[in-house]
């Protein structure tokens, strides 16, 4: 199950995010989205977890929790729409 993680500190690393979610179950993949020009974090990313139950537990526990000085926004990622529009909002 793919999880959207928003409001990340620009200093949060993928390994720190992996460790945070690994407390809830097996993490398959972690990706923090970066600006293609500067390489700097855009403040959000995605975590894929193997078991849906573990992912749901992580969402319930970590949403609105403080991490790296920021209050996280954590929810199930929605598939990217193909309407040609930009923007984020937890789409992959």
C-alpha cells in the first residue's frame, strides 16, 4: 500500500522516514520528492508498505504527529490523475 507523507522537514532523509514507518511494519520503498532543478526536498514523499494492515496502522498513528519539527500529514496515496493538471495532494 502506498502512503502519502506531507509537511516533511526539508532536512528529513529517506532513511529517517523509513525508520519511522518501519516501527509499524515492513517498508518496501521510500521516496522523498525533490525539485528537479535544485535537488532540494519539496516537503513530501511516499512510503510503500508490504502489508495493508501495517500501512493503515502507520497512517492512523503518524498522521498529525510531530517529526523533525514538523506536523506530518499522512494518508493513503491516490493514483495520479491523467487530466494534465499539475499539483500534488498525495497523488503518485
